[in-house]
């Protein structure tokens, strides 16, 4: 297992942190994703607010039960010593087969061990036709 990427971030390490997050989220494995967050990580995900790894895992299980064939792209927006902001876009379909594209921003704050202690996410989504998809597995 590679060594964790810890702050303070450089352009290279910030990009690597964003890529690692994209890879983990595309696994759709709540256990794997949750390991990147501190035990008491604070989240705002749209209108939901919660704290801790167990809450994160539960949120992700619900998310991926609804958002089928989820595929994500993240892009580094800005960074400082222990903070990173990203722009993201992902596509998914619901149980009826309707495709959606979700896009937004996340602001991340990390502890000294490189675990995310705060995640603040805003997003919007809209329906798309299957032929408009950009991200395929």
C-alpha cells in the first residue's frame, strides 16, 4: 500500500490526492472510500450533514444503491497547505434506466496524517440521454 499523501500539498501531491480520490470513488466501495477520511470527518453533502466514518459508509451505500453505473471525474481547482478544492462531474442512471449528469465542487481539509477531516460538497444534476454520456466504464 502506498504511503499516504500528507500536507502541506504541492501541485504534484495535490493532483495525486485528487486522482486517488477519483480512483477510490469509482470503485464504488464504501469501505475503501471511507479509509481516506478521519474517524470524525465532518461532511456536508448538498443538504445532508453528518460526522464520522460509519456515517460516511452508510451515506455511500445509499448513494450507490440509487446511482447505478456511477462514473466520476475530478479536477483539481485550487490548493493550499492542507486544503484542496475540486470540480467534479459524474454520470449515473436510476432504476428506470434514466441517465443523469451531476456536477459541482468540493472543498477538502486534511489533518496532519493526510486524512480528510472536512468535506463540503455542492452539486446540481440534470437528465441526459444515454447517447450524451461522457464517462463509460
